[in-house]
């Protein structure tokens, strides 16, 4: 059903079959303007009913796979061995 509560923690299976751009933005964690821009640029498939856009759930999955960038793994700024060398960590476990 359109207008249901959708957020970052919503499982894909629990999404409604048809979403508004606002619901898509809430689910993906991006600004609604980014979703509208993706629709007008043809990156995210959508259909219009009057002046409103709607996005099918499966199109959201395709957009995620094609356009979302994976977050790189964070690495520590200083290694554990460097911390031992400068005396911050000791060798005891």
C-alpha cells in the first residue's frame, strides 16, 4: 500500500509493491531530490499517474544493483604494531 512507513531498516521483502519517490529515498537513505533526479535522468525507472511518480519495488532493486556504490571497508589510521612501537600498547594480552 502506498504511504506505508518505509525506512532504512525495512527489509526489501517488506516493501510495498509500489513506492513513492519519498519512500524510495527513505529506504535507500538518500535525499528525495536525488531520487527525483535519478527518475528524470532515466537511471531509476518510474511511471507517472497524473503529476506523481511511482516506482515498482523490483525497479528499486535494479537501481541499487546498477547505481549504488558499496561502502569501502574502513582501515585504522595507525596499525597495532605502530601503537606498540610508540608505547601506547604493551605486548601483554
